[in-house]
């Protein structure tokens, strides 16, 4: 991998890494239904899921706006020119991926789609190896100590160190 961008292929994006397993989970659910039985617990998961969806969408929107403010790309093949450490990036190195996880977790809970939860775990593993690790290597190679300081102060998914 060269140092001009972390990802070269147009399929190396969150929409593919999270979207394809989610679509597969829908198909699997038609063949082998897997859901929670109706009841009070199930009724609680609907509003919890809706809240997670809203938080996830808000996180993605805020992260994209922060990238746009600093004129940083989100598409594969485009070089990053600086480490964004402000806004939501001050509490998560991967708020776009975290937002995607929250949206899909919320959908799975609100719509009682347990296969989606199973596939979300697969998506998170794929995200780690296909998206996050190459991005971290790219940013470390390109920005050196500046990126190492960022990694030392902000967790990959959520929180400050």
C-alpha cells in the first residue's frame, strides 16, 4: 500500500463492510427465522433501538461535517492531508464506523432481527481488518508522531485515554 491513501478499492467502505452482511442477515431470516418472543422485554427494545438509530445517524452526520470542515475525504483513493482531532474525533478515532454499528444495532433491536446482530459481529471484525487496520497504518506512516499522540489520547471506538 502506498502512502497516498488508505484504501484503493471502492468496495473498501463502511457501506459495503456493514451493508452486505446486513442484507445477508435479512435473507437468512427469511429461511431460518430468529427473533425474540413477544413480551415486555421485546417492547422495551423497540424504543432502545430507535434511540440507537438516532444516535448513530447523528454521529455519522457530525463526523462527516467535521471531515468536510477540514476538507478531508471519506472516499477511497483520496489522500488525507491532516489528522482531525476535534469535535467527535476527540472522543472516537472511528466515529463513522461507530455510527454505522449503532444504526444497525438499533435496527436489529427495533425490528427484532437477531440474525442482524450475529452479522453485525462479523461486520465489526471485517471493519477492523479491511478498514481500520489499513487506515491506522496509512495514518501512522503519513503523520508519524502526530498520529501516535492521537492514538495515545483517544480510543479506537469510544472514549479518551
